[in-house]
C-alpha cells in the first residue's frame, strides 16, 4: 500500500549533487515507498535447523551450496509453533557473516545470537527485537543455550561460559571441539572430531576420552534425548557402512552394520521418546532415502521416499512423529517416516543472482543465473509463469538476458563461460545453443550482447577480441569494430595492443550511430554503422570501473555517461561530443558490478541508484531537480536495481530490486 501524493513529505533541500560549475542541484526528499517480495525463483539451501521448547523453529537459509566457488549469502528465518510459513528474523548482520543462533531450551520465544566478532544478543520475542548482552573474545564457531546457561566454542573460547544470559563470560580451557549436548541431562556433553570422541558429566568443564578405538572419532554423532548414555556415531568416512553405538556413555561400544554398501551416510537422529528408535539418511547426495531402526541399529527398514538432503531433525508433534530433512536444496517434512516427503520451506526466499529483461509489449522475463530457470510475467511482475529451464551447465551459470525488440517471444541468453548463446523462439520453453564469434585465435570470451533496435534478427556481441555483428540471429558473425583503434596493456614483460570491447550501445534514433565501451575504460562512437570508430573525449577519468553510456530514449543526440565510483553522471547533447554537463557527483560508492544502476523510468526520466548498500533511488525531474526516494526493505546490503522499470498499475513506475540472499522485491514510485 502506497501513500497518495498529497501525504508525501516534500522537502526541498540542497544536496551534494553538482549540476555544473558553481551550481547546485535541488533535491526533493520523499517519504519511503514500501517494497513487496515478488516470489522465489529457486529453492533455498537450508543448512541449519533448531527448535525451541514450544515447537517454534529457526532455519538458516542460503542462496547456494557451500562449494568453494563463491560465498553463500545466508539469513535466519523462523516459523511459529504449528505454522506453515516462515518469516525473516529482524536485525540481522551481513549475509556473508550470518549469526550463530541458539533457542533457549526452557523459555519459549527466547533466542540468543552471536556475530562474527563475538557480540552476543538476546531476543525475547523470537527474533522480532534484539538487545546486546555482552561479548566474548575472538570469532565464535558454535553457540549453545542450555538449561543452565550459554556456551560458546570459538577461536579464543574452549569454551566460554555465561550464567546470566550472556552479560558476563568465563573463559575456560578444556580444549574441546564441536559440542553436542545431551538434551535430557544438562550436565552431559559430548565432543567429537574424526579422530576422537569425548564425554563430560560436569557441564563441559572437563572431558574424558570415550572413543570407540584408537584415533577413531565420528563424522556425525547423535545423543538420545531420553537417555544421555545412549549415543550413535557414524565413522569419519561417510561412505563406510558402519555405525557405532554405546548404551553406557562410551564405556563400551558396539559396532553395527548399516543396511547397504555403496551409499553416503549422514543425518543421524533419534526419536525424542525412545532411545532405540533411530533414523539415518543413505544414498547418493541428491537422492537419499530414510532408513529406520527400532532396535538401536540392529535391523533396518528402508522407506520409499527420495529426498535431496543430508541432515535430519525428529520431533514429536500433535499428530505423532515428524521427520524433517535439510542440508541441501530445500526443507522437507514427512509425517509417515520417510515414505513421502513434502516441501516445508514456504515463505523462505534466497535468490541471489537473477537476470531481468523487458519486451516492447510489456512482458517481463527472468532467468535464474545458477540453474537457468526461465519465467515470464504479463502483469508487470505481479505474477510469474514458469516457462522452462535452460539446458546449459549449472556450474557456469548465465550472464545476460535480452528480448528481441521485434518479437517478444524470442529470447537470448549467453552462458557464464562466455563462448556461446542460448536462443528461444517460444518465450523460454525450448532453447537451442549457438557458438559465439570466432576470431583468428579461436573463440573470444563474450562480455555482453545486445539486439539492434532498428534491424531485425541482428545482434552484437562484445568480446575480448573486438565486437561482432550477426544478421541471422547468431549463425554467422562479422567483425564490427575492426576499424576501432586498439588499446594498450602492460605487464612485467612489456606493453602490447588489446582489442577488447566491453559493450556496444545502439542509438535509439539513428540506426548508423553506435557507442562502445572498449579497452576497459575507453569510450568510442561510430556514425556510419561501424565502418569507422572515433574515441570520445570522456568527461571524467574512468580508472577503476568501466563507464556506462546510455542514450536518452526521448531526446535525439543526448547521451548520458556515468561512473559508479563516486556515482557520477554527465550529459552530452551532441551525441557524446563536448561540452559535457555534470548532472550528478555524489562522492558515494555506487553499486559496483551492477550495470543497471543508471537507467530510465517508463516516461524516459533518468533514474540512478547512487549507493551500494542503501535502497535509495534518485530520479531526475527537471534540468536541475532530482527527487530522492528511499525504499523500505527488510535488509539493505548489496541492493541492486534491475532494468527495466515498467508502468505501475494505477500510474507511476514499478521498479525491481534484488537483495542477494533474500530475493527479488518490487516497489512502485508514484508520479512526482
């Protein structure tokens, strides 16, 4: 719901927006506009799950699996007792360094958190509000809440202990690894690693070695909630079909065989009411089955349902025993002990890398970079239809999405490897692959691609060796920037010519005029369809990031040139020739890596996202006037404005903002 214009706070102010030598640009400060989460386009990775004494759950969800290719972005979510939908926990820090979270096992709704520098917080309303309690030295690695207090294991805590809700801490030196508390006895703890298992009976103050054998530890360990002496341990090698069991707290162990060889085993869990009732997941990583034992691992029943998970949580609920599986893509629940699984992560969104494009008929298309799912909206982003999935590699991802300006059903995506294109002629249902242009030295890495707005079936690919033109939708290619002067690059061996082109920008009015960003920082123009190219005199030094050039969609010959370092925007009314007029120079670090920070609203007014970690938009109202519009988002880290902006129902402009790790939001800007 958005306020009417009459209720907007309109405040004329002079900001640090330069409009030229000696001039100041007036800005109109608006009240924040609301943002609505669009939907999720990929299944989140649920890597952690914890429950409170009243049945409330807390889940840590990320945008992708931790595979070393890039850091996941993670947030904590909560679900009320008996509820089905998850909501985001308030006040969280950077998605790259999520909290450690621990529900109080005695007091419903009380939950503790620790950040990466050791600050400890407490919430008494299930994460709605937080208070800072105290701090511990070093980086915490594990946070536990027990009936008698808090424990933190970390770089300088082995462990650290608090008995007053985290205000004060005592540093101990028992030298333990990861702690596993016995749910039924607050005095008993276990600690394990691949070469050993330890047990404590004095609240983790001292430990005794209870390993099954010399230098024999575990990859997973589960303590029976109803009996602190009953413990199950999987061997360090997860493919080993063995299970160690003790019923006397580790004084003796029984070695049992798991039901089938050649499987990966994980996710040990024990029925809270029955110590011999045991569950484990087995099978290949993406398709495991639940195995159940009623006699402490002596015999097993294999259940039919397949689930993409590595961890288990078992709880007694009103309808009986509920089993939840997580650890990979999604959270799943089974009320028949693994015969059937149903998704249980409704409300959780974790999309991080999305490609958005608009067609001239108003359709919007979206592609998930990692995974390649394609979606279409025909109502300005309110609802979305799944069209299909690109058949390319999930590891490489996809780098850009474009719609043919002459046919709204024809789409073009180029892959993350940068050597080819995926084409669809039916709005994303089916896709075919075509290789990109090949230079004398072989395939060149593709940096960007764009359709020609004046010529049917014509597309331009900017590569590490020139830009290329295809007039038959990618079947054949000809060099488009052959006459462009080369650039120069130098290293310890000397200097050499380079011919890299980052972007081709067609002029919307003149079919023979194109602009180009080349050699990382250079700006060029052709007025004869690429036969000759001349360097433009840039209005500022582009020394860190490539400039962004955008022709005005309403005024012929007007070109905007921008840098997201210090968020600078300049205007030329002579198609990139001087003089350049300074429109904006904020001194702020803009959204580096997001090319859509400089764009237009549906009425052709300039729109700028000037700051990387703030959902605040600048829109140009006149020659020397801007409006500044904050967007009320739940989290404002690495916020990315996506192009295009589209007409909003009822008037104004609808924009889309991506918060990596939380997903896609839409916000409607009213007419000024």
